C-alpha cells in the first residue's frame, strides 16, 4: 500500500514535477529578460548623456549667436538664427527611440513571464495542498481500517 502508486497521488505528483520543470524554464527566461532590460536601460542612459551633451552644445551655440545680434536684427524674423539639429543629434534621437522600443518590448515580456511564474507557483502550491489532503485521507482510510481490524 503506497500512496504514490494510487492514481490520484501519482497524477498530482506528476503535475507538481511538470510544473517545476516549466517553472525552472520560465525563471531562466525571466533572468535573461531582466538582463536584457538592464542592458537596454544602460544603453538608453548612455545615449541620453550623449544627446544631452549635444543639445547643450546646440543651445550654447544658439545663445552665442543671439548675443552677437543687435536688437534690430532680432526683430526681423528672416535674420534671427534658427535651431537646427545636425546629423549626429538626429542619429542619437533615432537610436534613443529604437532603444526605448526594445526596452518596452523586453519589459513587457518580462512582466508576462513574471506573471506566468506566479501562476505556475500557485498551481504547484495548490497541487501540494491537494496532495497532502489526499495523503491524509488515504492514510486515515488505510490505517484506521487496519487498526479497527486489529482491534477485533
């Protein structure tokens, strides 16, 4: 008489084992996605620093141009300097957009994977609880009956 050989006990044990295998695989994916998100964030921060530096240079250049113009020239729209971004700044802006898109995608996948981890863990916990309950019932049925027979 072995509980693990019973149909219900065997099915719950297999369910727990299968869920653990799946949980391990998803946790590995969570780790990889977390690393990907962190790398994307570092890249975004690096590009942001470069972009801020480039924008500060452009603003400083604009201020220098404005300082050299006299008031009459500022009143005429055609003569006033206009802000123009260069190719390098445009490339940085495009790179930032791509990095943010990649980050959002990885973060979304990470969030979904963490949700799956939670669901699988709940399933494992529920199966364990059922397994313990069924084992206790089986134990009571087997050994209470054996004790009753021995007492007669």
